[in-house]
C-alpha cells in the first residue's frame, strides 16, 4: 500500500462466511476484553466486600431510579433469592433505599442513596475511562460496528430491556 490508501475492508457478505478459527478468536477476545472491562470495578468492589452482582444492581438502579424489584429481577436475569441477598447488603450498608410503592403497596421501588451514587460514579468512571480509550483508539466506524455486534448478540428479551434503558436517555 505504498500509494497511501488503506487496505480494503471485507464486505458484509464475506463476513457471513467466518471460519471456526475466526469465531474462536472473537470469542476469546470477548473473554479477555470482559476481564479488562471488569478489572477496575472489581478492585473498587473488593474494598467494599461486594461482587459484580452488586455492581450490576447499583448500575441499573442508578439508570432507572425508582425501578421496582421485579423490574430489576427481569433486567438482571437472576433469581429472586440472589437479588434479595444483594439488595439486603446494599440496603444495610446504606447504598440503596427501598420505598413502598404509592399505587401498589406490594411493590418496592429502589433508589441509590448519596453513598450509593458516589460508589456508582466511582465504578462507572473507571469503566468509562477504559471504554473511552478503546473507542478513541479504534475510531467511530469501529465503535458503531461493535455496538451493532453486541446488540445482535442479545436475546430478544434482553434487547427489549436494553432498548428501554436507552429510551430513558431521551
């Protein structure tokens, strides 16, 4: 490429015929990227004796203040027993507040406290820094393609939740 042009990128059609080896490389890249993506928050969570389940709960409560326990169960795809264990710790430690619903007294609505918001900010700041650096490195077309691949990998129910969260941004 001595003429200064970029090498041609494969067309979408040629991408339909990926070899098992190419797919394996992509799977391995996802595993290692996930380790990197969670490494910084894991170190922060360790200081509080929390795990990734606590992080996910804090993230989605922050994204949808007042979300119900049932909605959080659906978004996280965990058992009620597992979520209750996580929420109990977060409530006892003063990071999450559970309020009885005004229309339906059986519902519990979840909110982050000031301390919960501070922890969420610390966790998300670390992840945003990693994502920002990676996005800057690869450029806008790769960023859009990456998001499209992730969305295409979602199960329909998860895509519905993802779209609801995105709708809340508007």
